[in-house]
């Protein structure tokens, strides 16, 4: 155990620990799947490289229709990787009776 570090073993325990405070979520796939619906902001590092051996990927927020990009950094390079930081905000939910675009 480290000073200032708290551990939660379930989603309910995690939410109770957060008590509405902002937090960073650093995966795995099951963690993202459980918590992404509760998020209103995603700060993503998009790596521009194919990983054919990878079996699990972060959800595609661009095609979901629920998210919009609010900031995108310049392209950075490290060794043979290129990447950029992309900030997303959840779009406001449509009110009942509003026309969809």
C-alpha cells in the first residue's frame, strides 16, 4: 500500500470512493467498458500505428455519435511512433421531441 492510494474492488466501491470527484481511468478493457458510460470527458492519446497482434481496442468515439472532439494536439514523434492528444466531450443528450440531425 502506498500513501494516498486507495483500492476499490468493484464498480460500486469505486464510485463511492470518488464521491463525485474527477478521476483518471487507466484501463483495461473491462474497466473502460464499465466506466465510459459514466464519463463526460475523455483525454485520449491516439497512437498512429497498427498493432496486428492486439485483440482489444479502446472504443471508437469518433463513430459513436455521442462524443465530439474539443481539442486535438499537434502530431508528436517518439522513435518510430507518432501520436497526438485528443480531448473529447460527451455531447448533450437530446431532449425528448427534438429532431435528430
